[in-house]
């Protein structure tokens, strides 16, 4: 089969895969250094994953610490930026730097080129297109592929079962009962969203007790604290954080939420971010959201929980996380860890993979967008030096 290769793509200096914040931020940082890049995006526009998030979503990081290199988020968007405003910002970022975004391009493979080709990397699309590049930046997103767990008997459940990625707002659930599975920020906020709209009952299945922090205290965002402590020994931060949690967040044990272990930063370093309280604590204490133990199995319309109790929801929303979705396009390169995440990120190449870069695959306590911006700047500087 003849491979389609566009003339202006044959020897691109930099190819970036993904037109979310990490891809756009890296391209913007390169543009500030006079380096042209091409962004390949499988969706129809930039910021595709953000467009698909639930309606009420706001950043849990402050506007001033969430902008990409070279362009601040407008002050008019407020301290906690709404989903739609962030999408507008990312569209404006593309336009501000005149970034070359090729939409509708699904990348299926990144490979080392043959010795006969001057550019070391080949990128292939699902349509048979082929690009050669000196540098390839992988920026397809931390939350790329929804994970939908299953329990024994789930196939016979008569109600609706969806991943949180498909949830938009509570309107479809009026007059229905809902079980939300997962106590990360997404699960807690969806449960709160449903409860505030009068949906009920709303159950929240708790497997691992979450760490819950105030989004800000006396005007100081929790993100600032996260930045200050992220490089400290985990054992020290874990102990101090446990004291802060107990003094700032009401005891929810009587409502069905056990206390989390003293392991906040330890969990963060394996990708588990604390819940920012934007109302879930009040929703639990007012009994509008009822925490229940983890799901064990399903029998017909009945969901059995690990403590022997049962609930009978009309719908189940699984806020159970995502995978990075990189195994397929990077098969055989040896650049991913056992968890599917890149073994390095930012201004470092994996061993034996010079010119291959990763941005957006960490979930730090200091704020993902802040670290994306920092890594974008570092990657651009490294490419400029090379």
C-alpha cells in the first residue's frame, strides 16, 4: 500500500501528538523560541477532553498558577476557572501563537526510523499517513482512556451503567436513584452535583477512604501548600497532613467515611490526588449524599456491598479512573513503566530514545497545569539546545 506523506511534513523539526494543554503549551513554548512544530490531534478541535468534562467543573488550581507558557489566563475568568472558560483560553492560546494543529489525525504508531532516513522518528496515522521528525512530543493526556471496572453479575443489571467521562449534568437522573463509585475529586463532585439537583437517593461507594482538604483556607489555596511540600520527605508531610485534615475537616466516620491513613503525599506520588472540598463534606453531613462500602457483586437490580448491605440504584456512575492509553502507539520502544506511564517526563529522554519527549503524564499535588507549563518550557529549552 502506498503511504500518504504530505511534502511539508516529511522532515518536520518537532511533531507533537495531542492538542490538549500539554501539547499546546509545548508548542507555544517552542514558538517563543522560533521553533515551528506540528500538532497532530485525533479530535475535531483542541481541548477535546476538556470539552467532554461535566458541566459544573472548575479548576481546583488557581487561575494565576494554571496558565501555559507565554499567555496568562484572563483575569475575567475568575480565581477558579470554569470548564468552558478554560476551553476558550486554550482556543485563544492556539490562535495567539498561530499554532499548526492538524485535527482528525489519529496516531497509531511512533517508531524509530531506519538508518537511511535523516530524521530519527516516524509517526503513523490510522489513515496511513506518515511523518518524519527529529523530535516527537507525546502529549495525549493523563486521563486518556476511561477504565470501566466490572463486578460479578454486572451484565444482568437492568439500569444504566456509565463511566464518569460520559456524565454531563444531573438532568437525566431526575426521579432516579444513583450509585456513584469512586471517591476522587470527580466522583465526589458528581455525587454532590446530583444531590444539589434533588436527585435521590445518591450513594457514594467508598473503597479507600479519601484524603479531603479545603480548597483554600482563609484565602490561601491548598495548591500553594502543595507546591511548598512536594519535594519534602513523604513521611514528614504525611504526618503533618494528617493533623491538618483532622483539624480542618469534620469527622465523617459517623456518616460512613472512615478516616484516611496518614499517607497523603505517599498516595500522591503514585497518582492519587486529595479531594478538594467544594461541597461534598456538607452534602454528606446533610445526608444528601450517603457513603456506603465498596461494591462486591450485583444480582439483578440489587448491588451487594462488601459489608453485607445492599442498595438498589437505578443507575451506576463509575468514577474509577483512566489509563494513559500509550501502550499501543509506543509498543516495543521500552519507554513506559509497568503502570503504563512514561518512565521520564519533561526535559529528559528515555534511555535509547533521543528526541522522544513526554508532557502531561504526572498528577502532582502542586497542580497538573502548573507542571505541564513548567515541563513545556523545559522541553522547548532542551530542543532548542539540541
